C-alpha cells in the first residue's frame, strides 16, 4: 500500500508545509534562492527571484563576493513580499557522490542557521539543485527535508518552514519523503 501523502507536520512549535506554488509570492520573513556560486542571478528560481526583487537585489549580491557550494548568504528582499532572501548554492548532481549529498544537506542547514541568526521565524525553500543542476527530486527531497527537520528539532526559533514546489509531481515526491521521515520520528513529528 502506498504511503499517504503528508503535506503538513508540526515539530515543537514549528509547522513544516509542502505547497505547490511560486516562491516569489511568499509572505514568509525570508525566501531561499536556489542560487549559483556567483550570486548574480541566472535561470529558473534564481532568475525569477532576481526579476521579482528588482535591480537592487543584483546590486547587493555584487557586494557579496560569490558563495561556495553548500553555503548560503543573506540579502534584503527589496520588492519581494519577503523581507530577506537567503541565497543557497546547491551542488550539481553526481550520482553516488556522498560529497554532493553532504553539500545539498549543508545548503539547507546553512540557510536555517542564517535565518536563525537574523531573527527570521518563517522561511520558504524551493527544491534546491533539482532544476538545471540535475539532482533527481526523488533523491533530493529526503535530504532536504531531513536537514530541515533535524535543524528544527534542535532549534526552537522557527514558526513555519514552507517548501514551495514547482508542480504537483514534485510536491507529491516531497510528500512521500515527508511521510517516510514522519515514520522515523513518530514521537517528534506530528502529522497535521
């Protein structure tokens, strides 16, 4: 029997949600940009965020000196509804490479650390590295969700963490991964 789809869970006081939608329209304190190492914009989510935020975002990212894979940097949100943009640089996919898996987990963890350090209590993530960087969603979803869940379990500063996903198929893939993780943490994760 297939796992039931889970789109929303509670951990401590934080809600983690999976939503099909447009990350540039989110009203969370911060949105995470699936950025490239230059931080100067690009295609996909990165290009959409830069277009929606306006030219001031590019002006600020030019001052940051780029970003290493697996790391993240923060800027203001400018014309976005979100006050901040956290620019996370995910890895380019390489099958069976544990370093790439570690870098993907790291970009989510570093984004959460930056959010917490800046008093951010609500944050929206895209599915990092699963577009142009070729990471299969089926492999990326459990890594992304586990990194965020592990962080929320250890840190009480978040109210809401949303994964804003591009289409129904990606959302369902994340929902299946969330169902699996909920089974691993039955005393911690409350399905809503």
